[in-house]
């Protein structure tokens, strides 16, 4: 089977789950109101564009081809918006007066992350919309992860690169007044505060996740990257075999002003991880989808991602991310088998996010526009 055949497989069964009665009680603290006609699921609910090119990245050298990546993003933004002019397409989302945050995914860096070639092209297009470099910020939570990628080598010198916390316990980069409070396992710190720059500085956010499996949530795409990547103290949701990612991801993503300010998702699928995510510790679980997905609806995009990861896992002959058989649980090394996992995964978090109004989950209503370059 060729890599490009994965998304043409019959859709795997992901029947709607029965209503859950075991959800924790969330208390959302935010003084921000929704911005009318802005944010998730955006102006194109259910629509997403899937651009594939075998020239985009080499699985042998692992090097990305900048011109091809630029063409993929251009083709995708035009197909998403229906515009004929690239500048007009980007200006559907970004204005020269905006202060733009670009949410990176560096949890698996440097082995896998929002590819600097993809990020550089997005920055180029934001600059072309008239936004000064000083009003663009690449952001992630942890300094060490950001430093390992060296994005500064790929973008204009005045572009800001922000780690919300220099260490995992630092709170200086988070808003003390905007948070979600919830007690999962009797932990001492029950608050997850939003990244301060989101609430106090950015007017628009572009989300740049990867295509990855995730040990707790099933997959980590648009929703998890924008949710867990924009709040402090989130890993506590999956400290044990049981995980609360099912409801925590969608709850965080729906908090204002994060929801209203996140206007575009550009999923970097040049390289992916089909087991062991969000990290990329084991090369045998890495692969090269060689694609970029674009949309404003994170739920629709993540449903397509879920189908893709499921198809890859089926191809590899391992269990589904929906499998909750406890015989596959381990606290040892998952390297031995792609059937082993530390948690009971919760891919149902995507459908839960749809229930929060963040997008369309019904596969029959998702308009996936596939393009081959």
C-alpha cells in the first residue's frame, strides 16, 4: 500500500458514543465575551482541504522542499476560501492591524514539530497581509522545546518567539484571571491558566499542529494543540490509566478569548507519528504523510486525522485507538509493541468538542477537498 492510499480507505467505524455520566465538573473563569462571526468553527464549518505532494518532504533525507510546501499552502488556502488571489484569501483571516499568535507544536521536538519550513511560509503570508514582524509571535509552552527547533533561523528577526513558561511549573507567562478549575484525581493544583499573550495581546491565532497519535487522547491534532498548548497544568488530566482528555480538551478549546481568536488551522502533515505520540522517541513509529491540511473547523479536521491514524494503525496490524482492553495497558516501555499503551485513549474527545459548538463531527457532513500536487 502506498502512503497516498491511506485516506482512500473505507472509513473506519467510529459510532457515536453513549452520553457520558462520569465527566468532571469544570468551572470556567473568563471575563472575555465571544467575538461575533470570528473563531472556531469559523466561516467554513465542515470544510477542510487536504493537499498531498510526494515532493514536499523526503522520507530518506527528511528534508522539506520549501517551494513545494509554499505551493501546497497556497493551493490549500485558495481551495478553502474560494478566492482566486492568494492575498485576498489570507486577508479573509488576517488584517494589517492584527497582532498574530502562531501556535506551534513542539511536544515531540526536535524529532517532530511544526516544521520550520511550514511556519516560515505562514509567517511570510502574514507579513504580506501588512502585519509588522514585531506583531507576530510564535508561541509554545516550554523553552527547551522551542530552543531545540531554532525557529529564529527561518523567520524575520523581529518576529517574536515566546515560551509561556521557562519551566513546566512557571506561571509568569499565564493569565491569573483566565483559567479552568477542575479536580481530576485530588491533585493539589486544580487550576489551568490560559497563556497570558492569548488573553492580553493576540487578536488572531493561527494553529499549526502535526498529524500524530496520542497515548491519552487517541490523536493530537488541531483541538489538543490549541487547547493543551494554550494552558498551564494540563498533563494532570492523564496521570493514571484513566484519562480525562475526553472532556478537558474541548472544554479548554471553548474558553474565551481562545475560541474567538483562533481563526485558522494549518495542520503540518509532512511527517507524522502513528504510535507513541505526542513524542517521537522511536523511529519505527514515525512516517511521512507528505500533506498539509487547512481549515477553520478543528473538529472536522481532527476527524479526518483520526481516520488517517486509524488507517495507518490498521495497515501496521495493531489495535485501534478506540480499544479499551486493559490487557494492553503498561507502565513499561511501549517500544516493544504498538499494541501497548500507558492510558485508555479517548478519541471521543473530538465528538465531545463538537458538542461544545467547536465544529462538525458527522463524517457525512465533512467536505474534505483532496488535492494532489
